[in-house]
């Protein structure tokens, strides 16, 4: 009896005993096994759904999503017992505990609500994938067709119809789902100690969330004058084309005239805005069509860029398992993405590639994600992320900055330039992509931060969206958007799929910082826009070192590795890159009333 009592006391005191570093290590090892299992299951179900949207694949994806979410939420709560130990733990263990807390959308405590949250998330993504604009008596049109009209047409009537068609179709479907999603997602974030989902997202940057907010605002202030100069010149030229009654010479620009459904990429205007009219083009669409380049050819060209830096060819399974073009006869999510489904170098992309320049650049972007996966897939799963999410988005884009006209000439996609320097055209075309993107890259999450924080009720979602678009982008909707059934933010994939967006803003800044550093490593002298790191082993080395690090260390350390010592995100590389264009724009804008 005494012995039994003693044993009981010992066991209960064992339970009450504070956890040890060895417990924490065991916990993290176990979490790695569980997360791998749950995430592989979720990846498989998501891949099946996104490449074939049906009621059954949606259900399976929601189920796998709910399982992962619920497990993570429980694990995060249970890991709290190691908090007092954090600074004494092995740094790799402590970092995994920290990353666990940010490892995905957490679930509300109630199992029923967790299920509802997973279902509404999968549902929004699927509805977006399936949405179509239908006019009575005519064929329905999907996003691919509508966006194509916005890129190619210059008829304001056609542009308006395509713009309205998509915003009405996608927005009206998503409108009833989004408020419910916000409430449930916030409940999950609160269950693990965040004020709301926005604060949780802002906490993923190795600094306190309000410092992150100040950082991102500071970066925007650095680039704002360049954006305003581009806006000013673009507005004047569009005004000349469409007339002052369509484009006010002093106000914001109507969003349907900028050559893209979200006015986030204005490259479609490049020919019209050329500083050196008629001089060497930078767009390869003509050559891709003429040479009958198919999706495989385009991906192989991009792959060659990566292998030229010393990286491995894509595994054979990539070619067997990827979805490179839009399949006939089933619904799919066409928005491009890159995967490692089995978390073992099972690289794939899912994309509806068309033979045009913009898709060629997007293929480089997607392979950037795949090569990140390829460099860290042997690490613990929690380290299998970018140093921050902006790094992940910046990898392929960094390479694409080296897809210069000179490089494209060597692969036969641009004709010989005739010896004249057309760098202002190159810079304009690049600015219409990168600089035009910046305010948009910032505002999508500014909107969501406000929504998640409860500052904007559902009936003001669309109104607030347009207030931010007007403030940051200087664009307005082509017609009033006051109808309560509308939900214009839902016309954007990342809102429907709940993908954070500040990452793309950061990536736009970071890719120029990487480009400047890698060009220096290569020994490039001269203007940044003329540098291509293609084939450079010297540039490949620090680049690969960055990829191998994944999220093992704070992003500041990773940045220092690739740049040789810089520890802050900083827009001076972007500003240097565009300096010649800025001088040209300022001369063009002289005497104009810029701003809106
Ligand atoms: O979503 C993407 C990639 C996949 S991560 C195609 N991008 C953003 C967008 O399309 O809005 C790349 C640029 C910004
Ligand atoms: Zn991406």
C-alpha cells in the first residue's frame, strides 16, 4: 500500500513537473511527423480539388483542411508549456516552436465551427475557380477570357463589359461567404492568442506586428514618388487616347483602362507608352506564337535559367504530374501555383499556360517556388518556408529580372536590336509591371487588416475597398459600385483563397535587392537593368545558400547571406534600377498637376 501510494505521488508529481528541454525536443520531433502526415494529406486533397473541382473533391479537401487546422490549434496550445523554457532551448527547437504558432489558419475551439471554417474556405476557392460572366443569349466567359479582353482591347465598351462581367460574377458569389469566413477565422486566431487574423499575419516577420506595419509603410513612402510619376504620365497618355470625359486630367484613373482586371500590372500598355516609339520591343508574345512555343517549351526555357546557376534539373515526376495547360471538360483553379505535394521533392506546377510574354515570366515565378522547395525539402517541415513569405515570392522574379532583352535575343525570342540602346523602353515595360504593382501589393492586405480587426462591417466592404484603391493606386471603378450585393474584393483570387498578399509587395522590393547583390557577386558593372545573372556560378552560390536556409533563421540573417551583409528590406535597389526612367518621367511630367 505504501509503495503504491509512493508510486502514485511520484507519477502525479511527474505530471506536474515543469517540462524539460528534452520534452520540448521530443514534442517538436513528434509535431514534425504529425504535420508532415497532415500536410501531405491536405496537399493531395487540394491538388485533386484544384485540378478537378467537383462536390466530392471539395468535400475531401475541406475534410483534410479541417483535420490539419484542428491538430495545429491543439498543438499550439499544448506547446505553450514550453514558453518559460524558450531562451534556454536549442535554437532550432525554439524556432520550430515559434513557427508552429504561425503554421496556418487555426481552428475555432468548437469542432463544428472548425468544420464550417474549412468548408467555407474550400468553398470560396472553388467558387472563384468556377465563376463565369454570363450574358443572356451569349456564351459564358471565364476569367481567362475576360482578362484577355482587358489586356488586348482598347474599346472602352468592351473593357467595361469584361470588367463588370467578372467583378459582378465573382463578387456576388463570394459576398455571402466572406463575412462568415471572417468571423470563423478570427475565432481561430483568438483561440491561439492573437487579436485577429490580421495581427496573426503581421506576426510572421521576426519582429513585432506593429513594427512590421511601420516597415512596410516606410518602404511604400520610399517608392511612392516613383509610382506617382508613372501614374501621372500614364494618366496623361490615356487621357489623350480616351478623352477627358473618360480620364480626368487631375483625378484617379478608371480601373478598366489599365490593361489588367485588377489594374495591378499595366504591361499591356507598354507599346502605347514607349519612351522610344518603335524601337526594340521587349515583349516575346509574337515570337512565342510564331515559333509555336508550347507550355513544355516555355517551362524548359525557364528551367534552363535555374540550371545555368548550378541547380538540378526538375525531377522527372514534375513533367508527369504537373498541370501545365487548362484541361478540357472539367473545372480547375487556373490561378498559377507551385507545389511539393508529397513534401519530398514532388515538385509540380498548376497553371493554364498560354503562349504569351506574361505567362513566360509567370513560369519563372512559379519555378522560383519549386526551386525553394527543392533546396529545403530535407529539413524539418516547419523550416520548409521562405525566410519570410516575401522571399518565396521573390525568387523566380529575381531570375526574371535577368530575362533581359539581350538574354531573350540569345534564345531567339527577340530579333536583333540593330545596335540602338532601347533601355528606356525596357525600363518602361518593367515599371508598368513592378512599379504599377506596388500600391496594389500594399492595399489588398490593408483592406483585410481593417476587415479582420472589425473596423469595417460587411455592408462597407466594397466601399472601403474602393477608398483604399483610390488612396493608394489612384484608380476608381468605371461605374459606381454601391449595390449591397456586390463584393469587389472577391474578384481577386487571393481574397477568395485567403492567401496573404503583403508578401508580393515585399517581393517586389526584395527582388531588386537580390538582383543588385547577385549582379555584384557576378562582377557586373554598369546599370542594373542591363545585368543578367544567366550562367553565373558566382551569383548561383549565394542564391542557393539562401534557398537552402529556408526559414531556419530569421529573414534578416538570410538577407545578409544573399546580399553580403544587408539586414533591412530597402527600396534603394528598386529606385536605382529605375533611375533613368524616373529622370525621363520627371521631364515628361513637368508642368503637369500630378496626383489625384
Ligand atoms: O499569385 C501570384 C502568383 C502565384 S504565387 C502567380 N502572383 C500575384 C498575383 O497574381 O496577384 C504573382 C504576382 C502577384
Ligand atoms: Zn508566387
